[in-house]
């Protein structure tokens, strides 16, 4: 009986098969090409790249505080009515004071200038902030590497799942072919009186029981292929031809894995590196919070040129300069507990980061041991399955001959067929498990925790 989930999957596949889709393309896909296609199609990798860009932008902002800042200004003011009109008496033409170059009530006022600001000292807050931003950038870059390693392993798993589904379909179809051959042999024997009706009915039941298995395995194969297509960004209506083998005499690792280090030492694990960078960033932010207690020494300079033309546009040489330099000192006297609260929060964040680093190291150590144990177990299972499928095939061939010659029962033949199915399935599963286990260990250094 089919499960509801399997039934919905079959219905979905039937709908896709009946829908008017675009022309299909046949794509030949190796394991290496699947891994290469998966990375640009991954939203997770894209998000990690955006995180790196964001961290680099924040780093640039933090480092800019170490340098002087300059800003240009320009303004124009048109005075329509002013309180200074007639303030110095009527213009009698007697040669009174000339206020045409002063700012009092001028109809047109232009101001063009440059402002500079340079923080000379502020308790090392700027240096500590830049150092924290650099740690965040390194952590983001390590996270991007982890995302790439994760998508590589996922692509390999999906590829091997599709190969395994192909193998299961082949096993199911081979079993169906065997049951049909047995039914034909039994039907012939029954027609000539050499086989009992019970044998004929049993052969038919075995044949009919094999058909749903083929249908189910084909549906599972289509689902595995759809997952692989979605991961690598291939249209779902395209056909894939997988060229890599599930099991080889020499099990190989995808070439794309060569860019990841095989170093499995604990301190080299990407999650541990990220946690260590988080500790560094938190430590620097605590320095920033402590720096709030220190005075700030700021050098400021402003250069402006003022013009009051009778027309709209003033002449540059007619504009009057104004330039000043200020060395200022600011020191917090009372902030209502704001600085102390910020320092306490930064200290708590640092302690949190340290505890997370310790937790990450412990989990990473367990994952390393689990990966090695899983690889060794998979290798042992794969080696144990070597030759079993050939022996099971030989046993089935003998049982088939014995049945044809009438010196064996159909029960013996069915048992041999079941053993052959189990041996073939176990061999395929062991090959898939070993491939994934070896690849996981090869890229373990860069994998996220729990992946």
C-alpha cells in the first residue's frame, strides 16, 4: 500500500508528465559538473557572498574613522526683506559708511567652503572598532567557504541518491523480468501437465507483486532526479544522463573538493575559526566600550569664502575668505550610566562568545570522531559486500536451473531471488554510503556544524 506522501509524489509526477512543457533537453552530467553547477545556483552561497560584501563594507566604514574627514559646502541665500533696511539712516549720498561688503541684509549671499575633521585620540575606540570589523570580515569569509563546502557535499549526496535510485530501478526491473521468466516456464509446465496449478498461481502472484515495486522505484528515481535538478539549477523538464558510477574499483572524490583543505585538526575547523573571530570581535568591542571613558581630542578646520554680489553670480576674487582651526577636547562627565551599561553589555557579549567557542570546539571534536567512525564503518560494509552480489547471482542461477529441471521448488527459487535483491541493494547502498562518508571527511574542515 502506498503512503500518502508517495501517492502525492506520484500524482505530481503524473501531472508534470501530462503538462505541456517546453522542449526537453538531454544533459550529460558527471559528478564534477554537478558540483560545479550547484554553487552558482545556490541561494545559500549567494547569501554568504552578500554577507562577505556587507562585512567588507562595514570594515571600510570602520577604517575610515582613522583618517581625516573633509566635506565641501556651498550655499546661496536670496534675501527678500530684512530688518537691516534703513537701520543706518537714508542713503543721502553724503559719503556715509559703506556696508556693501558686510553680511547685513545683503540681497545675495554666497558661501563656499571646506570643512575638515580629524579625531586624534578617543581612547583607541576607532582602532578597536576597525579591528573588530576586520574580525567580522574574516568570519564572513570563513562562512562563505563553509557554504561552498556544504553545497558541494549536498550536490554529491543528491547525485549519489540519483545513482542509487537508478540502481534500485534496475534491480526491481531485473526482479520483474525474472518473475516473468519463471511464470512463462511454469505456465509451459502447467500446460503439459508437469506443474501444479498451485505453482502457476504462486508464479503469477510473484510476478504481480514485482510490478508495484518497479512503479514505486521509478517514482522514487524521478523524485531524486528532480531534487538534483533543482539543486544545480536545471529545468525540471530536462533529462539528465549521469555518467559517474556509484561504485568503482577506486572510489574517487570530486575534483572541486581539492580547493578545500583536508586538515582535520580541531583549530582548523571553519566553525571553530568563526567562533574564534567572534571572540576577537567581542574583545575589540569591549575596548570600544571602555574607550568611552577617555577624552576625545579632535582637530577641526573650516575654510569659507563669502560673496555678496549685486548680481546673481559673484566673482571669485571678490569673495572674502574666512579660515579657522580648532583643537577641541571632549570628556564625558555624566552620562546617566550609559557608558557603564555599554561596557557591561560588551563584557557579557565577550563571555558569551568565549562560551560559544568552547561549545563549538566540543561539538567539532565529536563530529570529527563521528566522521572518521562513519567512514571506517562504511568502508568495512563496502568491503564486506564485495562478492556477495556475485555469489547471490550465482545461487539464483543454480536455483533457476534446478527449478527448470524439476528438482527444486518455486519456494527455493523465490528465496534465492530475494537474497539476490538484498545483496544487490546492500552493495549499492554501501557504495553510496562510502562515497558520501569519504567526501564528508575530505571537506569536514570547512563544513558547518551539524551538517
